[in-house]
C-alpha cells in the first residue's frame, strides 16, 4: 500500500540524502523488530516489551539527536522526525519514542548542567533508561501553575510528595522528570523540574495502568511519589523556579511533533481507505467509482494537503530555530482537528468493516481522539492563538 498519497514535496531540510538514508535504515529496523504479529501482542498486553527499547537503543534510534559527546547519535531534530513518522506509519503507537526522543531527552540537552548531561544522556540513549515526564495531576491538566506536588529541601536534596496521572510510559519508565513546587508561594515561578531515576531512589509507587479509548499498547499510568528523596544534583539546570520556563521553552517542539504525528496518520488513513474503496465492490462496481466516494476523498485530500504544507513550513521553522508558540499551536490545532475528521469519514467509507479491529482504520480512529487533548488541549491552543489577535 502506498502511504504517500499527498502530492507535497518534502521540506528542503528533510530531503537531504543523509536523512533519506536514515529513513531507510529506520524502516528496515522496524520491519525486522516490530512486525505486525509482535505489535499485535503489545496491543493485547497493553505494553511494549522492554526488550524492544533495548533493541532500539542498540540500533541507534534512541537519543539520536543527542550530541555524540554525551553518548547520543549526534544527529538533530530531523532524525527524530524521521523516527516519529516511521513509527506512526506502521501504527506502533505504544512505542513512546516521541516522548523519549522528542520531549524528555531534549529537556536534558537544552536545560541540564554539563554534569547532568554526562550522567543521564548516555543511559537515555542506550535504552537503559526509558523516559517519562510527570506533569498532569488528578486535579490539574494544562494548569501547571496549580500543581500540588511538592519538593521540599532536605539534607542537600529534595523530598518529593504528590500524585501524577496520565503518565505515558508510566509502567516502564525508570527516568521520570517530575514537575513540582519548590516554592508554593510563587505560582509559576515556584515550579521546578526534578529528575527521578526510579532504580536509584525509593518511594515511587506505580498505580493502575489506565484503560484507554485508544493507544492500546501505551502503558499510561498513575504515579505516586511517597516522600521520594533525591539529591539536589537532580534539579534540572541546577536552579529552582526554572521549571515553568523550561516547559514553555520546549512546548513548540512538542506540539509540532503532535502535528507531525497527526498529518502522518491522516495520510495513512487516506492511503488505507483508497486501497479499500478500489477493491471493495458494491452494486457490482468498486466503491471508488461512486461520485460520493470521489467527492469525499477529494475534499479530504485537499484539506490534508493544506495541513501538510503548513506542517512542513513549521518543520523548517523549527530547524531554523524560529518556531514560536502560537505557530506551533496553530499546527497542532489544525492538524489534529483534521485528523479527527479524516479518520471518521474514512471509517464511514469502510462501512461495517471499518468497525472491525482487523482493519487499520479502526485503530486509526480510536488513536486519533487523544491528539486533541494531550500536549495541551485544543481549547488551550485556541487561547494561545487568540493572544496574538
């Protein structure tokens, strides 16, 4: 099945021969190590095998944009994008490489001290550590200023107490960056990010693995920090009160990664639907020959093309260091809203078969719903954009 149904050229930066060669190598790795039979077992069990993370680390897929001096692949964000696209095209949705490579590891690269980078990044790049970030709490979502998790100074370190929820890789992760209040009187300026390697410190309790609408193989969980003590060297960047600024600095990248996932999933939905309507016959002829089918798919292709062009523009802005918050918010808002529309109408064209798990469009439909929520809900995206009016 051809998954490149949109006639949009690659962003110039992504068209480099080195990047295309890397894409081929990632594709070969996933074909060999993540065949459909193995991925189906991950979905059934609700978790990706830890051994796969080790395999990915050995193949150089983790920490690919981490500087070589810190044990990484020495690449850049383009390599992260390639992996993200390849994983999305193959519907390996439980493998949280976007979180590991595209969110948590860049926090360490951008904001960690040299000592922290030398200590943490090699283990994140090898697959010894699987990363997660603990921000959301049972009573707070996007309102990070209102978090109640506390990190109190004690014996040249911090005593962390609180509860987190909706934590992707919450069961497997053994390197968790925790957003906590180091000064509860300062609002956003009292938030700090503190790294908790769970193999090294006691008190991290994993709650239930949450049953979800989609992303079946993703081990999303509750986490409880029961008086977890960590040394002061685990404070990201070495300065208290920098957490909110650090989070905001990396949000444009995170939101663009979600937009890239959405556009890739849109293209996959269109491809699998085109394949289906060309083969499936109704009233003696393929569904594609009905004008309703043609008009529906034509409209979706036009809108998807516009979304991909905009996301490609945003990729170039990110690579050039010019991607700002409102532009990234627009990319996430437009692409994820369109993702919901496309997978819904593509499922409709499958008829009853679209409702069956054995058809890719069924999983695409369920997996799409979270895109409008995580990384900041689309209501928050509208607020961010509205501030520019």
